[in-house]
């Protein structure tokens, strides 16, 4: 590999993006991070500030400005900038349109103008909506998202596919399951820990607790991402789509039990707050999600941690026990 290869990571100060940055730097890439810090944190990347192969650009991708010049001579773009809060999209849909779809268009245009050949896009399992086939494979149809978040992710996928067909981009689309681990700032585990720190006797659970989903530790997610990136860039495929998830799933009550155990609490009362008649946590919440990762495993990769193990490790990381 050419050690001088330049890679742009949008959202590189965010949860998954910052781990991508660490991995790319360790491989010898020159990495430019573009982030507006709306959901990212300087703490996630501060350890890289003195690395000569690292550059930080604070910019808002919604605004067409000087950041586009950072794409000049880039070998690849990892587009991970997005508002990750699915719940917000039901209340303030414009946020997800602007932060997740408008930004994608601007990144694509900057890439087109600067002839960036390779693209990795962070999509989501939410593009499947309430899939009738579980585990859900990449070729599942119809794709019917039930949240604005899922809808704009799917829209962004189609933008990438169209740019690939029109302008010769080569795009790797990764549909992630629930990614958890160190540096995460939102999601059910964070929610439970924060609530129990405020009141260790009562835990409010959004939904009826039976929601069952697949969770992948960020270490496995990054391992799969870099593995697929290396395979993709050596191929001649115009674009490809992979599910990135786990082989099993876990329900919300099981997660609550793990959090309570790891926090050393007892006699906690659960209070369930379903937002819909069928027990979802919020409008747009996919109640059952398990991705079929047969295609990913066929490339020689498989997760090291199960969903339950990933949850336990994440709780310990957040509590400072690991």
C-alpha cells in the first residue's frame, strides 16, 4: 500500500468515525477529518492531534464552502457524518434531512469535482423497515423504512449508486446493525446507565421491553469495515452493499438486566413506556432487527463478540471497568 494515500473521513470525530480514523492511521494513511462537532467530540480524536498524518478541519458539510478543497488528491472518502438519533427524526425530521441527506449530496459533489475514486458510506439496518424476513439479507425487498432516519439513509444509498453509475465512483455501502462500545454517546445502554445514576430504584424503559435487535461491538464493526474496504479496493466492482452486524440478537429487558448487574444494583423496578400499541419505544422504532451476514462471512470475516458479549463489554467500558 502507498503510505502517501490520503483519505477523508467525514464525521471523523464521532463514535464510529473516530474509530475508523484510528484504524486508517495505523495502516499508514494520511487522514483528513471533517466534522462540525454537532454529535462528535474532540476527545475522540485528541490523541491523534500530534500525528503528522492527521488533519482536522472543523466545517459544516451542509454549507458549501472551503472544505471541498480537502477532497483534492484524496484516494477515498469514508462518509460517516450524520445525526445518529433515530428518535429525533420523528420529532424534527428536517434535522435528518439536512444532516444526513443534504450533507451526503454535498460530499458527493465535492468528490465528483475532485475525482475521488473510492467511497465507503455508513448506511443502516433501518433501511429495511419492518422486514418480513429475519435474518434480513442485502437483497431483501421491498425496502420500506419506517423512520425519517431510515428514509434518508436509503435516499443517500441511491444517491451513491447513481453517482457510481454516472461518474464512475466506486462505492462500498455498509448497512450497520446497532453499533455499541467505547465513545458512544447515545442509545439504550447510555440511556439506562444515565437513568439509573439519577434514580437507582426505578428504570423507565421505552417500549414494552420485548424489542429484539442485533448489537455489534465497535471493535468488530471497524474490523469488518477495514476488511471489506481492503477487499473492495482490490476488486473491480462499481458498487457493493454489505450488512455489518452480528449473528444473534438480544431484547431490551435482557440489556436492562445486564446494566443493573454491572452497576451492582438490586431491586430495581421496571416501568415500561410503549409509544405504540405494539410496544415500540418511539415512532419509527424497528421492533425486530437481525441482519443476515452470510455475504460478509463468505469473505472470511465473522464477529468475535456475540450481541450479549458486546453489550456486557460496552457497559463495562462506559462504567470505566474496562
